[in-house]
């Protein structure tokens, strides 16, 4: 099986590639070669039982997608995107990459013709939903994005479904929860604190909480997200009918629940490293985010996230900290 | 007030222009000039108290939209579209006109800059919804189109909301019911029979019914549709918040209810002109169409349709038949 990963240098791309390299297969299907693309250099993949090529290229530029398809990959993971803040700050770039770039990929698939109909796994986002919304958002909820990023994702979802219905490709779109605990350095994204308040204390470092502990949001671990991608790539897509886009399962937790989970896993000393510093700008942004979903369709189709936030923290410790806390308590 | 109507030669476009010419105003605002555009020649507008210019041009072609905006119309009615059957038969044309053409118009508005922010009334469609759906579809229902036409409309709805949120224009999208009774000749559209079985018998001509009398669908008269457009153009759009697209009210009726209304209005002789001739292809298409909506948001905002199908027939008699039946009974 030949696989193409667009956006392979991102956090999820790297973790997906790591999993494919370790397993040598996608589900039951042995991988013969893997083509990785990103606009920035991609970290070398360790030893693995198949050929890996890595390209630095902008798949959103005309002609690039056509070249990427020359080997006719059977599975395409489309993870590339201008992130939310940048798509809001730079209107043209967001639409060019997130909408036109992805549509260009779909049209390049169509242009191959000759019965070529790869599985395309598209990483969408819960940003397709905007306020006001119900406390628990069901699978039939209208997409009413409150950002250009969410708009672009919602539009690509519609294209993915229509191109699939017309048998031009075989698409599955998955709306990822907020990924938590994000590894790496603290960042300035409005959502960064959800990860910072767990990751930093686990490393013995202080973290700032800019919102009320009552804030509730929707999470899954990076590990769960990678498994969503693999499951979406191997699923019998006939089960989806014409509705090719699915809200992924996750854990609905308040910040207070996050903190109590941290206390159970890492003790009071870790929790004492969190300092409350209310930031009304961040609080306002986060107030427009969904709090919980009933992701029934995805669960029925076998997508699985963590059961609670304790488990999300344990996954982080296993996958990022070698399975043990770095500080004794 | 300067007004631009794109798609002015279509049935709704003509009726809208006729109303504006008769009233000389849009709501309370006197009209100073009206620019009409279509890809086909536009019927001359009768005497009216403002300047009318008519252009034959394809607003979906690059550069054309910019020229149309040179007079900075305060209100733009965007009624132009490749219809459902053609968008399904010609993939590229449907996307080029219905998606790229409309997006090009929005971008041309944006390019004017200088605080130019016209009201843009976009005619969307209940084709943004696809099966399986509830018996009654609410305002929060996900758009899951079953056609490329519906997909293109749903995408433009998302663009309209995002461009409005970013203050690049002031958009209102209205999802029109199936227009009934459509004037003119019987056509081959799958939905044509809903009008044929009323219009033709009222003219003393036979009509074919290709589906079961139990088929239920969602209707409004051409007159109601034109009033939706005018109301959308004059509405205080701040009331809409970020959700700029509304399902219009209508009448949910079965074919049997249509026929009984025809009997009440025009007698048994008219009904006897309807011949049942089941067509499984049409029955299959129509089975994928919505049956009823709870258009609560639009009603709250003052949009009004007919109360029942009898009224829809009477509107047809008033507006198309000079107020009286052509045949004595």
C-alpha cells in the first residue's frame, strides 16, 4: 500500500508517521512506500520496513498536488492547514491554503481519472461549530463556524462529501477535538493553556491558567487522534453513506476536572505550580468554543477516545515522558 | 438607492424587477437606479420612476463582477445559478458558476474597499438538505446536500456568513422552498409536476402525475418568494447575528392535498385532467427531498409564506391568470 501524508511535519503528522513506521502496515495492509510532504522540513523517520520519501513543497500550489499523486497513493492523509489564528489574521492565505489548496488536491485526484479513487482522510475540526450551541452537540447539528478557519474546514467537508458521492474519491472527514496534552513548548494559541496547565507541572515548571475553572471543553490525546486517522483510513467507508464527515469522540472536561485529574495522577505539588491569571481576551475567545459532543456516529463506527481526563494525562506520561514522572513528589 | 440584480432574466428575477418597478422603492427607500444582469437577454422593464440598465454578461467570469459594482449598488440580489440538473450533469460548470462565480462577486465587493459594504441577498435552496432527514427540519439542522447544486449553495452560505462576520459585506441568505405554481410551459425538471398538475388543469390542459399522492414537499408561491427577497434586502441584519442564512417559511403539502385544493378552487373538472403515470425515476429523486420545515427563525424575523395550498393556487390565479379561471366549469 502506498500512502501520502500532506502536512507530515506537524505534531499529528509526525506521530502518524511514527506509528506507521513502527507497525509497517496500515491496519492489516503492509505499507510499500510512504511519501511525506510539508512546507517545512520533515524530521527523519527512523528505520522502517518500507521506502520513505520526504519532500518540502506547498501542496496548495498549482501543479504540486498532481506531482504528489504520480505514484497513485491508495491512501492520502490531508493534515495540512493554516491554523486558526493565522487564517483569521491573513484572510487570503487561509482561503488559499485551507480551501483552494485542498480543493486543488481533490481536483488533482479527479484529473488522474482511470478509476483512481483513493481514500482521502481529511482532518477537520470542531471549529466548524460556533455559538450559540447546545450543551451537548449531536451529529445532526448545523455547522455554523465563528472563524474563517472553521468556515474553510466546513466548506472542505462539503466538497469531500460531494466528490465522494460523485465517485471522484473516497473521502472521510474527521472533526478532531482539541488535542491535549500537546507536547512541546508552551505556545501562544488561545487554547494553549489547556495543555500548558498539565504538561508544565508534570515537568516541574509553572503554568498560567487564564480562565475560570468552570470552563468546559472537548479533548482527546494525540495518541487517540492518530488512531482516529488510521481508523478513518481503514474503515469500510460504505458504512458512512453520503455523510462523510464525523465528529470524533472525546472527553468533555472542565478546567477544574483537568486540575483534579492532575492532582490524582501527579499530586498536590504539581497542582500548586498552576497560577491563576485571568485574561479576559482569552476568556472571551474560549467562551465561543463547544463544550461537549454526543459523537454517536463515530463511536458506532469504532472510533475510540479516552474515557476521562486522568487517562489523557497517563497517555501523555507514557508517550512523552517515558512512562514516568520526571520529578519525585 | 442603487440596486443590482444578477440573474434578472429568471422567473424570480423578472418578478422581483416588476415589483420594484411598480413600487419605485425597496421597502421605504426610493430606488434611484437598477442594474440588471443575466447571461440571456432581459425582457424590457415597463415604465418606472428610476433608471434601468440591462446587461447581458456572465457575472461568474473574472472581471465582470468588478464592473457591475462600479456604481456601488447598496443592495445586490444574487439570483444567478446553474440549476440542479445542469450542475449535476456538468460538474465543472456547476462549480464554476455557483461557487466560483459567487465567490468572485464577494471578492469583488471586498476589493472595492473604502468601507463599501452592500447588503447581498443570496438565493439559496432547501437543496442544502439531504436524506435521511427528520419529518420536520429545524433551523439547527446540518446541511448535508445530496447534489452538487446543494453543495454549492451550502458552501456559498458559509462564505456569505464568514464574509459578513469579517465585515466585507452584509449578507443574508434565504433558502427558498420549491416555487409553486411555476408559470410558463411544463418543463422536464424532476420537480416540474408539482406545478404542472395545478397550472395545466387551470388552463384546461391535461397534466401527468408521476408520483404517489402521498408524496409530501415544501412550497411557496412566486409572489411569496419575491417578498422573501425584498424582506431580506430591507431587514435589520443585525438581528441575524453571525448566522446569516435562513430557511424560508412555506406550505408542507402532499400531492393529495394539492389535488384537493385544486378541487376546492377549480372543481372536479380540473382535477379530472390529472392523469397518474408513475415514473420510478422521478419517484426515486423526489423521495430524497425534504417534506417539511419548522422555519421558526425566519417567521420570527417577519418572513411570511402562504397559509395553505389553496392560497398558493389563488395567488397563481391572481398573478398569472388575471384573477379568474380561464375555463368556465
